[in-house]
């Protein structure tokens, strides 16, 4: 059994950096499999909550800022208009994906909160707080840089207390952080803990120090981690705005063409009469008892254009199920583009 304390900086980076997010699935599965138990100090929970909204907003804001800078640069450089328009069109597709990427960070943050909820939160004992305060007086790490690092001191002392407890016999421990300025050696290999933590604080077997979460998890069970990371390596790319608009246009024409043929069949059956000019009363009734001759001529011309563009084989007729799928797809795409559900106007 590995008991792992993961610093707040690592949890937040899992949400901020999409490349690290697959590691969250590894943590979840390792906890379920009983390979890992979290040492979760209440300080980590409080710091995570304090920074949660900032991370969620930053993931979108950062991408949006970079995106706008690139667009401005393309416009300023100018050059061949055709190529410039093509680049800007691609950038518009990227801009469309930004909220989706930002939403992924929000989802990751929620998953982390669920892990916290299912873990036992450790509140610092009085002797832990006392040892942290003594570090401040003696200016030992993490106070060596001259800043107020009480929270970091309590965090480490909480870990050291757990690793040295009598109940820890036969168990292994790991401390994982990205905060190398407070926890690692000042000069030299940052993968090593600061000397002020003590010669016996970390070792090769029982108590390990990491600045890389993937390395820490691989130490627990290498094959388990490799397999899960391979499964998580596939990433579904969001549809581009251009692709969605193109598909929306096709579906709109398919729905329109079907409605056109319904009207055509009613005309052929005599249920709708073609007239030279519809009266105001006929227009107000909107029961489709009549249709104006020039309007119907335009509809027939439009139908031929649709047939030429998409091919008759792609325009029906369909079964009720297939017709439902066409309408459902159009409704879903329009919802993604900002319309309300069931928006099927043509």
C-alpha cells in the first residue's frame, strides 16, 4: 500500500494542463484498486477551493488571449488576401473550440473534488503545527526564502508525521509537489528534497520525494499506469465551426427538400391550388390551401439546385426513424451554435 500526499500545486496543474489530465484517471483507478491511499491535509482542500474559480477562468482566458494576439498578428502582417483569409478562417474554428476546452478544465476540477469527498481529510495535530512554527523561527525550509510559508511547513510536517507513525510499519509513502522552490534543494537536482527536512525524512524505499506525478504513480505499479495512460492517450477533437456550419447547411436542405415534396404531393392531389396571386385572407389563414404561381416556380427551381448539389440519393425518402435522425442532428448542431433545442426552421 502506497500512502501519497499530493500537493495543491499538483492538483491544480492537473486541471490547467490538459496533457496531465489523463493522470487523474490513473489516480481514480489506483484508489479503487486499493493500490493508493491519499494523505489529504485540510490545507490542500482549502487551497484548492480558494484557487478553483481562478483555474477554471484562466483556462479559457489564457487560450482566448493567445488566440486574439495571433489573429491581430495575421492581420498586421497581411500579404496574400486568399491565404490570409484562409488562416483567419482556421483561427475562427479554433476560437469556437475555446469554450469547449475551458469546459474540460471545469470537469477535471469537479472530478478532483469528488476524490476529495471520498478521502479522509487530515487535520493538523498540535505537535505538527508546533514543529512548523519552530521551522519559521529557525528559518528552515520552507522559510529559507524569507517568505511566510506556514501552510507549506504544516503540509510537510503532516506528511512526515504520517510516515513516521507506529502504524506506518510495512507501508510506503510518497510526497508529490510542483513547488520546488519551497520543498526541493536550492541548488542542484530539484528532484531531491531540501536538506532541512532531515536526513531520514526521505529514502529510496519507505518515503519517497517526487516533483513529477507520473513518476510517483509508476513507482507504485508501472504496468498498471502504462496501461491506463495508453487508454487515456486518445483524445476526441471537437468539431470545427466550419465543419458544423457545413453540416448544418446540408441538414437544413434535407429538411427543406422533404417539406417541399410534401407540398408537391398535396398540389398533385389537389389539396393545394396554384394561384396567380394569393389574397390577404389566404396569406393570413396560412393553411396552405393555395400557393402563388411564381413562388412555386421558385421552389421547383430551388429543389433542382438542391438535387444537383447533394444528389437525390442523399435527399430521401426516409423511414420515420431516419427522418427523426435528420431532424435530431439538425437540432443538436443548432443548439451547439447557440439556438434553443428543436430549432428546425428552414
